[in-house]
C-alpha cells in the first residue's frame, strides 16, 4: 500500500540537492506534478504548481524545502585532497569516515571524508575534530588531475552519500536527506491525490532553507498564499540519552504538529483546527513545542500582510547526518492530515483563523 510513497522517497533522497544546487530535486518535483496544473518558478529557483479547486480563494500553500545540508569545495591541495566548507548545520562528529558525492561539470565524483588515523594521532583521541582539519579524498594524485580529469574545482557542490535502506522493522527506512525529502514527497503526493477541495492549492519546493529560509521568502512573494501548511522532517527525540517524558518526536508516534519554535508561533486557531482535524479522522499526532529550530514557516508567515501557517512533520532520527531514519506510518499520517486540512479549509474556515 505504501509502495508508491516508498519509491518516491527513494528517488528523492538519492537525488543530490544542497542549498543553491537543488536542480536534481526540482526536476523530480517538476516531472511528478507536470499534469496537475500550471508550474512556475521564482528567480532563486523555488518551484510551485497550482492545482485548481472549487474556489479561487483561499489560496493554500503546501510548502517543502528541496535542499539538504551539504558542502562546497573550497580548494584542492597540491596532492589532490579536497578542502571544503559546510552549507547548513553540520556537526563534525558525524563526518568522519563518511562518503560524499561531488557534482562537477564532468559528472559525479565519489569521495570519502578523511582524517588522521588514530594510530598516528599524537595527542588526545577524545577531541572532536574541527571541520577545517577534515578533507575529502577523491583519489586524485594532484590538484591538476582533480581539476582537469575529474572536474573538481572550487565551488563544486558536495552532497552526503547515504543509500536508501529498509531496516529489519519493515516500517523503518534509513537514508540521507529525509530532512526534507519527506516534505517534498508529501507535497507531490498531495498534489497528485487530492480530489475535491474548496480552495486553490499551490504545492511548492523552496530552495536554500538550510542556510536561512532564503527561498521561502521569494517563493511566498511569488505565490501570495492566504494560508500555508509547511511539511518538514524535524528531529526525532526518542533515542537513548533524551528524556522519555519530554518526547515530542517519536518514531511511530504520528504526524508532529509543531506549535512553536524559534522561527514561528503558529496561529492558535489554526493549530487547534489541525489538532481537531487529526482527532476527527483518527490520525495519530504528537505536538512539538521547541525552543530551538526553525522552518520555512518562519519566512512564509511573515510574508505580505501575514500568512497563518502550520508545520506538519515526519520525525526523523539523526537528521543533519548521512543516515536519518523515519517510520513510514508517520509519513502516511502527515500526508493524510495534509489532505484533510486542504479539503476542509474554505473561505469561512480561513476567516475564522483571522482577527477581524
Ligand atoms: Zn528541514
């Protein structure tokens, strides 16, 4: 039953799309929704597709960011090793001995993140290495070979390499970039599967979220939504070392309805509506109230005269690394709630969220 979703998640996570270089993901989005309705882009690279409903108003935006965290080539050493800069929030701990893919004008170049092996370390082995002490080994013998034979030059984008892997528990899947390809997949599936809705739906893939919600600003200015549902892959907090009592992102716990984070306070009436809708349709959900973190909602809700927005998430373990894990039931719950909200938010429901 979930086969379509799983195949879509596989193709989206295996595409490379670091901030500013989202082309592969954008093209999957474009191909998938090309028969749904008119497609537009803004001038930074965000893409959106409009699905006509029974009324022109309200305009409901389903947003997802296309990008994943990655790196860029800063320089190549004389003996062919790549020095790099991070794009987005990495923790150097997670990088040692990982694989990456560099996209060049001559094609893809695989590499491994290298560091001094423990045998050769003189001082303490307990220290977290600094990102600037790491390098990528692409097997080149010189800067010249890296540039001319491999096409590896300063500015080339570098994505993590993280295969799509079903786990023994057949609800669970591991891959890179579930943050935020789960969101992209939900927007695509909702656009394809929606039937009757009393509004106009615009499904969007924004660029450059991981470096500060940059694409969401220009995308929202282009789309001019009346209300937004932001689809995300927020961090799960159900692993050892975290307090069980405070768990808000449990795998298998359902869609996470995020109420507050450092980028947005969700319109309380919209939050209630989302919760009531989940209850009415018996969709499992969990609430997120977070001191830190932010989503595209942070930019979208402040666009124009203000856009009531809510964030729905599929909790993902180990995000911002090569090996995130999701439970497919949470994905299904997030997709179901998204589609019910779209079917039920009409002009009068929107009016009820406002303050007149
Ligand atoms: Zn994200």
